[in-house]
C-alpha cells in the first residue's frame, strides 16, 4: 500500500507578504491618480479576487490550489451577485468606504471576468511563492 501524499504547506509569512503588496496595489487602482484605462477600470476587481485567493491560502495553507481557487471564485461571485440585492440596510453598509471596498456597489458582468483573472493570478503567485527557497 502507498501512503497518501503529504500535502505541501504554504509559508504563511510569504502569503502575508503577498497580501501586504496586493492590498495597496488594489487601493491604488481606486485612488484619484492617472492610470492606464485598463488598470483603472479592471485592476481593482482583479486584485480583489487575488486577495481573496491569498486569504483562502492563508487560512488553509495545505489545500490544493484548485480548491482555494474554487473557494475564492465562489466567494467573489457571491459578493458580486449580492450587489443585485438592494435592501436599505445593505445599501447603507455599501455607502461606507469599508462596505464599498468589500461588498462593492453595483453589479457588473465584467467583474466576473476580472474575478476569474484575479483568481488565476492568485494561483500563479501562489505557485511562484511555493517555488522560492525558504
């Protein structure tokens, strides 16, 4: 009989470092500074999904990348579809800066594509972090 493979444990330190890079970059796309139109329009949503992937990896460092991707994509899609719900209480939450950054403000089909690209970017970053020496 073969023993089951030992899951690779990600370095939480590397993941936290990546998170600390992704967050300011994402916020920068929402700042009032001139950026290329593609980055200004889609960069924030793409990096949002990358951040969600990295947070999933931080919480579950031994999970396979495909599972983390599924969790991140499901979460990001759920947040996007929740924007179609416009009850007064959640609209008030979205009117705050933290609420707008986490929950968004309006449903856009293009955001779903950004999330897919962002999760893929998270997977690539995850792989790169795992290949670097300790």
